[in-house]
């Protein structure tokens, strides 16, 4: 499907990129029925964001099916796909409060929910986890995020970070580009899976945890990558694969 005449190039490319992320995560095993959302800001209309409808699975999202909303929860362009109050609260709230962010990924995976239930949080026991060393927020569980008033605590707890453990809930990972949100979410998920695997043999006392100096050095090395853009090799390879396994995503 070609870009609709009434749509900017920036919005259409963001739609295609975000649909690719939905398909890639679905192919990686992120299945929680119709729940969870990945959202992206429209680059030339920064007060608007794109998101999957609540009636769709991740693997059903396409570029044209994504719904367009403002931060107050008003659907801007008519679509049969709507989002819940929770989607508006979390995604609209974060994107409104953080103009530096372009995408918000909220997922429930067995691994990130497992870490969200542990007092220790995410431990620096893998190379992947170093990316989040001293820059990972936590948000306590207060029930479902359906009330607009709950935006404040979400935004306050996230602070200036891009990733947050939602305790007893799941994960929130944000990016300055869609590609960066995908990249960070991948690393966060790998970090959670490796921690669950390591703890399966015993308690924290059995783990090898590098010194703070080593962790800080590794974190600086990881973070020196800078903003992950659409020309990054990981995104280019992932996007190409998404188009192979889901050629209809750009429809």
C-alpha cells in the first residue's frame, strides 16, 4: 500500500516502523492477547501519537491500522481501532511529559514480570544489563493505570531515564527514535531473561556481580553508542527481517 495522499511522509514512515516493531516483538514471543502497546510520536505533529488498537494482537498491526491520538485521548483520524484508558494514560502521559522521547514500549513478558516481582530489581550480571546500570527507574504497583491522575507518578518515577520497571506489572522502555525503543527493549528483555535463568540455580549469593567500577565502565561503553537511529545496523537488519516475515505490515 502506498502512502495515503492526506498523510505526511514522516507519519507514514513512523507507521511502517512501528508496525514492524509490533511484528518483530510478536515473532519474538510477546503474546499477551490484545494487551500492551507500542506507541510512537508523529515527527511533524509532535502532539499526536500512533498506537495499536485494543482489538488487535501485536501480529495483526499494520501501518494503516494504527490509531492516531492526541495526549488527552481524543482520536484524531477516524479509525475502527480504539485504545483503552490505560493506553492513553501511559503512552500519552509519557510522550506529553517527555518531548525528548519519540516512542514508548510497554510489555508484559514472563521475564520482565519476573524481574518486576523481585526486590533486587535488575542486577548488573550480564553485558546486556550494563546498558541500564544506574539509569533504570522503578514504579510501584498501585492498581491498573486507568486514571489520568496516575500519570504524574509515572512521569515522576521515570524522571530523566528511558526505562522503568513497573513493579508487579511489567516493563516500560522508551526511545528517542522508534529504532532506539526497539533496541533498548531487546536489551532489557535479554537482561531479564538472563537474570531469571541465573537465579534459577539459587539465590543472589551464588551470582557473580562485577564491582561498581567495572559496571560503570561497561555502562559508559554501552551508552557511548548514542541515539540509535534508523540507519543503525541492528534496526536495518531487524526491519528487513520484519518485511520478510510480515510483508503486509506496510499495508
